C-alpha cells in the first residue's frame, strides 16, 4: 500500500513530523509493506456488487496489528465509569465494563486505522483523540483512512480521505482539538 494523501488537522503534520519522526517512519513502513491484494478476500453479496471480491477491513486491520504490535505499538483501552447522576432517580446497572479504545499507542502518539463508516472517522479525530489527550494517553495522533479509489473496492458505505479532509477543512479547528496527521492510503 502507499500513502497518496496527507491532511494536517490542527497542525498535526508538523507536530508528528517534528516530535515523532521515528514513530512516523514505523507507520509509513507498515503501510508500505502491506500488499493489499492479499487482503482482497471478501466476496460481496451486496446488490450492486454481487460476487465481486472486495478488500476485507478485518484482514487489513490484522495486517497493521501484525506489523506494529512487535514494534511495541499497543492497543490502549480506557475504562469508562459512566455517571448516572445526570438522570433523576435512575440507576443504570448496564454500563459496567464500558470502555474507549485506541488501535495503537506508542510514546504518546495515538494511531487509528479506519476502514469503516464516515461517522467513525469524524469521531476518532474530533472526539476520541481529544478524550485520550485529555486523559494524558496521547499528545498527537495519526488517522489512516482509504482514499476513494480503495474505498470503492470495499463494502458500500466505507468513507474515504477526500471526503473526510473536505469536511474537516470546512469544520475548522477548535482550541480543544488534538493535532492529527491524516494519511490517505491506496
């Protein structure tokens, strides 16, 4: 795979390149060593692509784990104790075991690999990375997403870099946002 797009959110490109050059090199090396054709294993049953072979997000995610975990990149899970005092007279016992999770963290740099719906991309950058920064787990992040050409060869509804970058550009940056380097891959 190759990195064909780069978007700097809240100064993320500068922060990551300046403060995390060796970690960024590991991420770039990981992306470049993945042979995407090996992961074209999902047979579509969707109306518009019946029988087509598509790239499997599960398989691609596993390739990232297989490469990065031995380099001490680890999933980080943060337990969530949701308060029930916002709801008058109600005790919710069903929130036990809730958590938030980041795909990879190393040296306070968080990485999310997203081959899912658009809402997950936005959540990762606009909410999750800010939460993890506020919890002192990360200082900056990298979001890895497919470009449209790759997304078109995955299940319908997978979002893509071009759309994501446009929306973030139009959204603008807030003073609570975390610096994130967004990489579009093909």
